[in-house]
C-alpha cells in the first residue's frame, strides 16, 4: 500500500482509504493461541478467527483481520476498553453493525471506528509529515514514528505490504510493537527495514485516543487523571424486610472502576453485594470514609430491629485514599407481617394434623405440624393465620383449623389434669408430654400454660426429668 507519495494529496488520500481497507493479513502464527491478555491477542485465535468482516466467506478476522485486531489491541492498551468484556471478535461485530466494511471485508468507513469507540479515531496528516515521504532510511523512519507519538498519535505500521501492527513505544533505535500475528515485539528486528517493494515509502495509519502516548510511547511516562467510580448496576431483588429478619442483599450488582495515575483505567467487572468483595465495602451504618464507627454489612448476619428506612452505604477506596460512595435504603416493617395480639393458646381438637407453614398465605412450605391435642401459642395474626411463638421455626397456622383454648385457673403442683388429685394419670400425661416434645420440640405442646405450671413441680421454669422423679415420688408415698 502506498500512502501520501503523490503530490495531489486530496485525490491520493481518497484512493488510499479504499486501498488500505482491502489489505489481507495472511501471516501464520505458530505455537499456542493468545492468552487472555490483549498483548498476546492473535487474529488466528479460534475464539474470533472465523468472524466474518464482509459478506464474502473468505474475509474473516483470521484471513484479513490484522487491522481490526490491531485497533482492538490499541483500544485496550490505551484504556478505553477492558479486555474482560472486549476483544477483536466483539469489535468486528460492532463495526459490522454500523456498516463499516465493504463486501470484501475492507474497512471502508473509517468514521465507524469512532462510532463504535468514541474515544478513538483515525486521523490523516499527510502534509504535516511529508518530509518523511520516499525514505529508505531506517533512522528517518524511527524519527518519524517518534514525531508521531510526540504529536499525540498512535501509529499503525504496514510491515510487509499486507500486515498491520501497533507501535507501542520507541526507545533509541528500537521500535516496540503489538503484533496480532507474532509474540515478537521488536518491529525492525522481526520485519526488517519495512519498505514496500515498488517504492521506498513507509505506510502508516495514525490513531487518536483519549490516552495519548508520551514522546516515546513508553507506558511508564503516561500520566492519567486519577478517579474512582462505584456504580450500582442493579438493586437487590428485595429491599423490604421485617424487624429482626436477616437482610440479604446478594442479588444486587455493583461495578467499581478506578483510574490509576500511572496504570490507567481498571474496571473490576460486575460483583454481587454479599459483603465479600475486595474492591468495595458495604455498611449497615455509615459515618464517613474509613471511619472506625462504620458498621459492616454481613450477609446472613445483619438484621435491623428498628422499623423504618435504613441506609445501606457502599464505599470504594483506592490506595491513594480517593473514595466513592453510593447509597440506597432498605425498609424495615414494624413487627413484621400481621398485627400483634396478646399471646393466646390454640389447640388442635380434630383427628388430623394441622400444618404450620412458612408464610401466611397457604402457599408456604410446611415447617411443622400441630398433632391432634397439640397446643400452640399465637402472638401475631394476619388474616386467617396466626404466627406460632417458637424458637425452633418461623411459621404460621390457619386458625380456622384450631380452637381457642380458654385460660384455666392454677392447678396444684403435680395435678396436671386438674382433677384435684396427684395420681398415676398425671404421671402418664407427663410421660406422653416428654414423648411428644422429643418429636416436635417445645413450640407445640401437649400441655396448656396451667398444665405446664403444674408439671413444673420444682418451679425452676423447666419441665424435665427432675419433675418426673418428684411426681413419681409423690405418687409412691
């Protein structure tokens, strides 16, 4: 390809822009395919090598995609794209969506690059660098590349009439490249003096990016404006919780992006709000950046007991101390679902077990059962359902299936059935009480409150084996 060798620059440039698009990059790369690092991207990588550029089946990235791959490498190298969600195949598909290619796969619409990547553009400066035209002098070519980079442009060089590489930096007499067909980095050592066979011209394309090269293109001399950004991409599916209920935010999605003054942009990708990210913190109580009073949110641990809105703070801090904070509220409902009532006892007077459900709507999962004759305490009512007082489970029972238990007067100690005598009947009831409790736990009981108090013979607040022995001793005297 021949760039800028004629005198009629305007007409020549139009012809060049058509010619350069039809270049075919037919270089074979031996060895392994690219790793997930943009410096090692190859146009022959099977993940994208078969991606078509034009409408003809032979114009793919693998056969003709050195220019597309070089531009993709430059986009990541200059920090305007992230290799985690961008590669030559994605770039080619995006260019096709804006009709960038002709039917042979040539990049016919240079402005399409800017449409796809607004931070990058192809620029043409033939008159500014006309002093380098027609040279076969390697030193003059190196001087030209240095001048390009000093002026803020990234050069792409046609190294053998049909293959394009990115110039990364120039130091002394060495030009370092990113090559979509080789792991070598010394451009002149790998491709020789890079001169067209029919002329002495040196073919190049200049690219402007939001991150300009330094005079030599060396990365360690590039300076970036530092910044940090924390974005809530998706709020948690549930932000309303009951007082005392575990708060689960793990369905929320966050992204953190920092711009390091020496390394450039870093996007850490999508992360969930589970409190375990190394890139941002979540606080249930927030007093300021880095404050020792901040209370961390812990998934599966954090609860709010006070009803009303509570602010969740998400904070990212970089190594220099810059920070970004985002907020959202969770709503804590007073006393949870339903209306609180004075604690009342209900019993199963039927012949079948009554299920205890995880929610008061008939659609919950069964968490327990009230056996015939079993008694539960209810402290909250929601429509036809009552919430069972329990330390073993969180459950609701249909009150239409149970009967309210009228309060009884106190029994004498040991007289569990309230017939005025302490006898073997009471002992049998206590044995059955223990058997039922071993199966269902203490939340569903065979005894009501008066019977339980009578069974607690030693008045220590617990009905246990000591009471059984005391009752047995009373009967046998």
